[in-house]
C-alpha cells in the first residue's frame, strides 16, 4: 500500500522533534539510577561495617567463654593434682610406717626364736630389761695403782 499523495510519507525529519523530546528524559533516568546505586553502595558498606563490628563482638565473647572454660578446666586439673599429691604423700607416710613396723616385726621374731632356742637348750641367760624401766647404773671400776709403785 502506497500512501496517498495528499498525505506525506513519514520521514525522519518530522519525528526528530518528537525523538529529541523523548530522549531528553534519558539523562535524568541515568542520574536517578546512578544516585540509587550510590545510595545502595553506601547502605551496603554501612551494613558490612555493622556486621563486621557484630562479628568482632561475637568473636570476643566466644574467646572470653573459651578462656573461662579453659580456666575452669585448669582449676579443676590443679585441684585434682593437689588431691593426688596429698594422697601420694599419705601413701609414702604409710609405706614408711609399714617398713618400720615390718623391721620391728622381723626383730621381734628373731628375738622370739632366740628365746625359744635358749629355753630349749636350758641356758639361763638373764632376761632383758623392759624398755619402760630405766637401766641400772653401771658399776664404777676401781682405780688401779700406778704401775711404777711396785
């Protein structure tokens, strides 16, 4: 279909005015989008900083809790160590007592055997004084005359 002669054919010169006014809003659109992107960027940076601060606070809290637990664990281990040392010292004291009593027991058995052997052989040795009784004083030796006096 061809246009009628009384109607002009569409040309680029006729639409240039309309196109020019239609494109006038594009810079405003670009400025608006740019401003929106800047605002979005600033908001994202602010949120990131806020999240970083929150993460740091949480890390400090976690570190504090870990330190507290480590301190409790250390305190518990120290108490166990003290208790173990006390028990070991008690065992050592008891071992020393047992050794002393064992030695005394051995000496008493030996003395009993010696007394049994003396009683069986008929020897009459004087009995040993009891430890509770004081010993009698030893007799004083008489002084000897000088050797050159004869």
